[in-house]
C-alpha cells in the first residue's frame, strides 16, 4: 500500500512518508515494533508511578503524595502495567514472531492488525488524561470494586470505562487475528503438534482473551449503567449485589492473569532448548499442561474473594481447584529443568533471563500455593503478601520473559547483536533489584501490613525502606535496558542468520535483519539448519 | 566473572549477610501466632505450606544450580539426546498431587471449624463506614464509634511518631477472654474489611449484607488491626483496636458503659436547655471540624477539588441554614459526605455548623443551638 | 488460497460469535447469579415475595419443639436520613411457629423520603428457611417529613432448618430511593 502511494505522490516529504509508513502499515514486523515501543513507553510511565508509590512509602508519614493522589497512582500503575505493558508487549512479540515461526508471509488479517494497534494509543491517552481531570484519575485500585467505583467513583471513571472498552476491543481483535493466522497459515508439514511452543502458548492465550475480555466489557458496561442509567447491578439499594461485581470481575480477572504469563512460558520454552543445545523435554506434556492451566483458570476465580463471606463448600471448591493448578505449572517447571539436564549450556543474556524467569516465577508460584489455603489466606488476603506474590509472577515472570525474548530475537529483528556485557549487567542488577524490592513484601504482609495504604505503622518501616531502595535500583535498570535496545538498533556486531548455535526453527532461516517481507512462498518444514542434519526441536 | 580466592569470597559473603543483622532487630519474619486456637492452627498451616515450598524449592533449584554448573558447555560439551519420558511425567504429576492432598486436609479441617459460627456467647455488630468503625453490643445494647486518634501533626511529619502510630483509637472494642464472640460485619457505604491479625479474623464489611465470623480469645491484652479493603481516601486511617479483658473486668466495663450512656443523655438534656453564645460554640466547633471534617474539607476550609467542595466561601455554609443543617446531619447520598447525626451530639453538630458559617471569611453571624438540632432529629 | 480464505472466513465468524457470546454471557451471569443464590441461599438474601400461609398450613401453624434464636438488626445506609431500629433485638422462636415483630422508622429530613429495606441473613444458607408472610421489605416505604411508623414483619422459620443452626440473624439495611426519577442525564455529582 505504502509503496503504491509513494509512486503516485513522489513529492511526499520525509515527515509525511514517515507518518504514512507507521500509521498505515499492515506489515507484521512493523506492527510488532509499534506494539513493543508502546509497551516500553507505558512501562516507563507506569514505572514512574511505581517510583512515586515507593518514594512515598520510603518512610511512614505523608511526605508528598496525599492519600487521594496516592490511590490514583496505585490504580493507574496497575491498570497501565496490566493493559498497557504486559499485554501489548506480548502482542508485539506475537506479531513479530508468529508468522516467522510458522512460515507465513504475514498475519492473516493485516489491516485488522493495524487497527488493533492504533486503538491503543487513543485508549491510553484517554486513560492518562484522566490524571488531569477534576476529581483526578480512577482511585479505586485496578480491580475497581463496586460500590467504590460505581457510586463513589470520580467523574473520570466514565473515561476509564471507555478506555477499558477500547483496550478490550483491541485485544479481542488481535486475538482473533492470532488464532486465524495459526489455524490457516502454517507452512505445509507443520501440524499443530509440531508448532513451536511460543506459538502454542499464544494460541491458547488468544482463546482466553476472546473468552474473557468480553466479560470485562460486560462488567464495565454494567458499571456505566449503574452510574448513569439507573440500573442496580451492583447496588444493594436497588436489589443488586456488590459481590456480584467481584464474581463477574474475577471470572475475567483470573484467566486474565494467565493471559499475562502463558506467552512467557512459551518464551522460556524457546530459549532454554536453544542455549542448552537440547530439545525441549516433554513437548506433548508442555502443550497439555498449558491447556490444562488455561481450562482450570476458569474455575478458580473465587480465590480472590475468600474474605467476602462465601459458604464453606464454595470456599473449599475454589481452594481445591486452585491447588490443582500447581500441578500442570509444576510439570512445566520440571520439564524446563529436564531440558537443561545434561545439556550443554552457555549463559548468554537471553538464557540468563529465561533461567531467572524459571526460578523467580517459581517463587511467586510458591506464595500462590500458600495463598490458596483458605484459613491461611484470611491472614494473607489484601496484605503485602499478595503484592509480593503477584509481583514475583509478573515481574520476573512476564517482564523477564519479555526481556528475554527481546534479547533473544533482537539480533533477528535488527541484524545487530546487543552488547553482551551490558546485557549481563542488566540481568544481574535486575535480579538483585527485583528481590530487594519484592522479597521484603512477603514479610511486611505476614507482619500485618494491608495493601493500598498510603501510610503505615512503625513496625513496617524497615522493610519498606529496603523495598524502596530496591525499587529505585530497579528503575535504573530500565534505563539501562532502554540504552541497550537503542544501541543495538543503531549498530553492533553483525548477527548471522542462525544467530544462536543451538537455535532451531523457521525464524532462524531468514536473514538478519529479517527482510520486510519473508516467507512469501511457504518454506520447507522441518527447516534445514546450518547445512547439517535437520534437528527439529519441536517434534 | 570476577575471579577471587575462595577465602576472600567467603569473607565478603559473611560481611554482606552480617550487614543485615542490624535490620533483623526490629523486624518480624513469621506470621504471628495470635491469641486464639484458630490463629495458632493457621500459623501451623502457614508453616506447613512454607516448609513444603522450601523443600520443593531446594530440590528443584538445587537440580537447576547443579545442572548450571555440571552441564555447562565448558564441562559438558556434548548434550544428551533424551527429550521425553512418560514415566517421569507421571511421577512428577502424581507426587505433587499427593503433596497437595497432604496440605488440603489440615486446611479443610481448620476451615470447617473457622466457619462454624454457632452458639456464640456474645455478638458484636461491626458497622464500617468511611473512615471509622462502629461497634454495637447486641445483648447489652451499647454502641459507640471508634476513630483514629493519631494526630495529623504526626502524619504530616511535624511531630515524632508515637509507638502506636496509626494503630490507636478513641474507643477500642472491649471483649472478654474465653468466650465465643460472634462478629457481624456490615457497611454503610463501600466495602471495608475488619481484620485483627492476632485473632486471625478478617471479614469483609459489605453494604446491604451481613457477614459473620467468630473468635475465642485466650488471653487479655491490646490487639491492633486495620481495614483490609480499599475504601477510599483514608483507607490507611481506620484502625481496629481491641482490648481484651478477663471476664469479671469485662462485665464491670459493660456496667460502666451503661452508666455512661445514661449520663450522656442527661448531659444532652442540659445542653439543649441552655442557650449558647457564639464565643462558646466556635472553639468546640473548630475542634469537631478538625477531628472529623478537615481530612476532606481541609483545616482551612478550601476543600480538594470537586470531590471535597470548599466550605470557605462555599454555597452551603453561606446559604440557607436548613439546607446546611440537613447536609451535615443527613449527608449526601452517593458521595463520601456521610450523615453525622448518628455520631455527633446535638452540641457538637450545633457547634460545627456554627463554626463553618463563621470561619475562614464566612460571616453569616448565625449561631445554631443544640435544641434546634434536637428538634430536627 | 481460496480454500484458505473460506476457512479464514469461517474461523473469523466463529471467533467473533464467541466474543459476542461471551459479552452476552457476562449479562447472563446476572440472572444466573440470582437464581444460584436463591436456590442455595448463599448470599443471605431472602425471597422478595410473601409466603402465603393458607396454601401451606391451611390456616393452622404447626409448631415443632425445636427452638432457635433470631436476632434483628437495622442499618441505615449513608445519606438516608431516617432513624431505624428493631422493636426487639432478638426473639426465641419455635420452628414452624408464626411470629410477629416490627421495626420503627422515622424520617428526620425536612422533606418526604422513600426508602427500600434490603434484607440479609446470616448464616447465608439459613435465608431459604426464613419465610416472610408480611414484610415492609417487599415494597418501598415513603415517609413524610418528620413522620414515623412501626413496620410489621410476620414470619416463620421452616421446620426443615438444618440441625446445626441455633441462631440466625436477620438484618435490614435502609437505602434511599429517589422519590422522583431524576433525569438520567443528571450526574449525581452536580
């Protein structure tokens, strides 16, 4: 499209050409890049909010963030990280990698792909602008429970609802694109059970997205009508039920957190075999475990609500189902270890991040298992123990996963190797910082510190100070990462086609950087790597 | 990476770890034992799950670290070939299931006991609102509000913080030892959550619904907790304080409360019969305002944006008196402006309304009498 | 190519239907949730309908020997300017026996106010055994400025109440209902 336009209007200025290219692109690589930059930008904005939070919590007392403003920071930090960083980041990786990994020329619906992306800058501008509205931004936590969010929400709540709708539409359309691409555009010979695991985890994630984002849309629409059109979905006054909000929200919310991690699992399953120079252990098992996790994720939502007063048998059912999820998750971890076992490992930055992911995510999984036990949860619920849990699974989970993927694939995207020494510095500093920030939160939670509080009593002070120092360090590692990414884009040691000695898969058969159009004819599968015997790691 | 002798490395590690010893002095690492049977069983459950996680972690991470060392390319140049094993998959699916069952059993029995609220010895109705608790003793028919008493000067770092910073209230809940106490929780506005870690009781307070929980306290003492569900601006500022007394002392306390209730209704009558002057009401009004109203409307009356309207020069304090009285006494539904009639006495309401109408440049010269408030109730 | 296109079209239609269906499912959860709660009593809501004595007991109440305590609580929601309290905090009743109590309400405000009482029972599953023959909670109640009223409650507890329940608590929360339906475009923040 753009090429034709340039033929017809040869006088386009460089600026117009630039804008036309990026506004109108239907190329999966460019759209992937757009998603990744959007995610990275919002990562800094949401990260800055985290800095505000941690700075205020550095010491007891109110230093500079008044409670109302603090609650806005807490809310927006959560919303932006979930909807603006992790999700678009994974979609960006999906866009770049899925066509390359299945041997397709592009996504199945390229124009829809462009539309799905461009909704997001509008949605986030709307959401961020709420900070400047009268009454401030949403201040009721990213989980926006009624009636705090319905009856007592600030005027900006309605813009928040619109923003959520827009993000939801983007996600659903993107997910449809992913599924249609995977089902229809695989190169001949690549059956479903021969797909790379990253593609599998994204396929399952896409189904989760289509099933639960509309439920979120339903919930926020009910909020909107409760606020303005005299309905009483969540108001006891009109015969409604604030608890129903929680049930419907978490019916979305729990599968959502698996949406936030499954692609990360897929990334680990790509990287570890490459650097262990050994096939992924238990491919079939990994696929089934991922599917099991996804299915189970629909019947555990009540574990976010153990303190609301549900009957015993309901609490027990949710407890058992939640504990059960530990089984397929554990299977995945064991399979990664078995992949490493008796391999021949080197520890370049992608491998470091992948291994950090496995270890630290597992720690998050452990606190999750502890949270599942209802009586104990009465002491953990709504404390920093929960904050520790989800930050371990999200930061060393989703974020390390994304960073690992960037280090792994950026040589293919740009044709340049990143600076290995800097990459290692990034990794080790991030590991130290992440643990310094989030590990003490287990203890503050156990000691009795609730969540979402602007100020705390004195016995929590020491650990909060440690967390805040860790957070400052963590913030600095992001700047380093940005520097590394930009440096790599601008130049570096040239990357080969295969890039990594143990790499296997179709994406490693195209030149580095990957040309604008790849696989215009379907490639042979399994691919021939390096003129030697073909070793398909994904059989 | 950096090469150094083993000895040097050990010294540095020790020094690094030792530097944490100053921290451990003032911190807790473990979930507390608490003062009820249930809280102890919950601590046991916590220890059990933690132990399982640590052991599994040691095994899994141990295997990983071993592999990282033994199977690195420099030491293990030829990677093995295997990539699946049905037996192994079955084993590491079944064993975790068995471990989980081992954890689920004590969790289930403990939960069944916790959720058995039958046959209490006394019942307390806990009503949450933004941002305080109301406790009502159903059998004894006494009730009172429990508000945070930490001075704002401490919160704003103008004074050093007291030992019980943010965990101190004017009227704690008083309970007897060794009686099964049933807690009924509800809310007047948004969802809050009543939590006392030492009792291991956490129960959401939901508007329009009542929930129940129970505890039997083993020993006397002062126990502190907090609201555990985000409920708006001052979520961090509504602590729970429970004073547990031996039974005989508790009974005496109940009698004292009943007496105090009669006395205060006597006081209220005296207040109504007197005609108060502006000079008498303004200081009382200012005190009430700073305690209850300033957190939202600011001590200078300027408010905070559209959410907490300005009173200085505001429409209502300078407008018709009945509207102002109605707003303070009955609140404004659907906003955080609550009805103050249940919590404040006639004198306090009269004083604070008078103050609002004559402070910060407002000059209505209105003086509101307690008997006017009484007549409006 | 054409085959792929047809397949793609089929997939797209199916997936969009799934998305739309799930949106509908979210709304379907509302009545589903109500039904589930009514059937299991798990959120403590009593039925909003009067129990007709005649069809069940043929005008004669059969009381069993078993007694339970029922407690009454009255709450007023934020912004509701009524005084509201139960005539008695608790009663000792026999199962199957018809009982009457009342709740006192007074409108403190200077204008007429309409209220809706919303019941909640604890333990939640006891709600399905609490049968109300006459209750002020079945309909909205309007009080003029300063008016007060005693509002009756006639009920019986079914003799099939599970053995383990010895005390149950019935709580009413009074909410303000707009007497005149305000224009839906007016924000409640103005």
